[in-house]
């Protein structure tokens, strides 16, 4: 049997700093490359991309050099995209008619469900192609059952045209030894971590509003916020952060590398994820994968990831956040460690196989 010719849009990999969708895209590319029954054909912005350029980008986890290679490729002898069996778009589908059957991945419906958290430009970008994308897809993949339900409800897509593909976490094997070589073996009992782009939907304001009460529990607590600045920062953070930053109780790292993120999550006493709305919630899974207990908002897809072993709070309630934070802070050590181990084991349910199996079934259907 000849390998299936699978067109794949690697446009998300052109980003310098891979977070969220670029990381998801890279993991899906690796699964395709490992499948001997598939011949991936890569393209970006509707133009063909050489396989070696993609594999090099995967090896260094950035699209910086991939973009320059594409520029040089325009000066090289042209090659066409061959006839495809199917085409897959791991994010917004902006080109149509590449293959007889096409599919795309919807990561969340927040611009429809919670437009108040977005800028008009962001809403316009995600809505521009949405209806055409869904109408021309053979199937549409959603990153959680919650997202699939939102697509069915808000866009009237039949359930039989929806598939769920769960993300996973795959830290490089060397991270554990490199972490230990730093002399880090114990958790920092005063460090709490948070992860995500700084924008209103991530709901950092509820955590900041609770800070006085959290500091009363331990005056030396340090809340470490990992993530690049997004949009509407005043709405995302409020006006009270300077005093907490000056006192050392609140630290903003900006973008962090995968290894830095791994170290901070592993060193943290626990992880807090106060988001109002998620399509999946990969930061929760990342914390779980290193055995770090999680305190998260009970919203959208997040319980789908955390299951029964995360502690949840109402994302609109400072009081509920403080109550659950106190419960986790005071948990006996043996219970706390057992909780972290349960979460680590649950994280293993989300694997490369769980991501790729529904995609492969569609390719060969």
C-alpha cells in the first residue's frame, strides 16, 4: 500500500516562541513523521515547505530559522504541492481546496462564548474563516469534549462531524537529570506558580485580589507568573500589582523556555490556574505531569483535564479561591505527596497515541 499523501499546514510553527498552538502543532507533526503509512506534505500560507526545514525547526523548538528558510526557498527552484489524499490544518484554516477531504483543529470557542475577554481584532481574526472552515471540513477536531460541545451548540455542526483529540505533555528525558544537576530536589514551600499568556480571560485579577489574604497565610509567599504579555493588560492585572512586585510577593517572568517552565513547575509547592475559559488547559496538564498539585477554576474544559484530583474553585469568587488555597496549603505532607502522585499518573492518560489515533482513523477512513 502506498503511503497516504497528507497535506499539513505548519504555519503555527513560524512563531519565534512556541507556546500553546505551536507546541500542539509540533507534537502532531512528530506523530505524522513517525507513521510509516503516511507521507506528510508540509505547507505554510498556502506555499510548499521542505521536510528538512520542518524537522530542523522541531529539533530547536523555534520557527526563527524556518521563516528565513522559506524566504530563501522563494529564490530556489519552485516545487509544487503534490496531489493530496487529505489535508489537515492544526489551527485556523485560511486556505481551501487543497485536498478532496480536509479537516482543521478548533482549540477553543472563546471569541464566541466569551468575546468580552478579547480585542475586536482578535475576534475578527478567529471569526473570519470559521463558518467557511466548518462548512468545508470533512471532520472538525476539537481539543476537548467541552470545545466539541461548544462547536455543536454555537455553530450547529452535527456531532458525527466532530472528533476529540486530547493534547499531551512530553518533556525531554534529559530535563530530569538537568534539574537535579541544578541541586534542586525539594519543592520550594513558599513558591506558587501560575502559567499562561497575560490577558483578561486568564483571570489573574482574582488571584491578585486574593493576595492580601494569601500573604496573611505566609508573608513570604511568592507567586511566580510565567507567560508573555498579551492584550488589555490593565483589564488583566488591575492597578494594585506594583506594591506586591516591589515586596517580592509577585514575580512576572515573561516568556520562559520549556526547561525553565519545567523547573518552576517542579519546584512549586502547588500550581494555580484561575482561567475563566479554556479550550483544553495544557498548563494544568503540564503541572500534573511533574506531580505538582493543582488548584484550578471549575470552568469549561479544565475539569476534563484535571479529573477528580485537582482542587477547584469558582473563578469569580475570591473567597472560594482563598478557602481552597488554605485547604491545599494546610494539607498533611503525606496526603499532599499522594495527591501529586495521583495527578502525575492521571497525566499519563494523555499521550501521543490519544492525540494521533483519531487523526489517523480519519486519514484512513
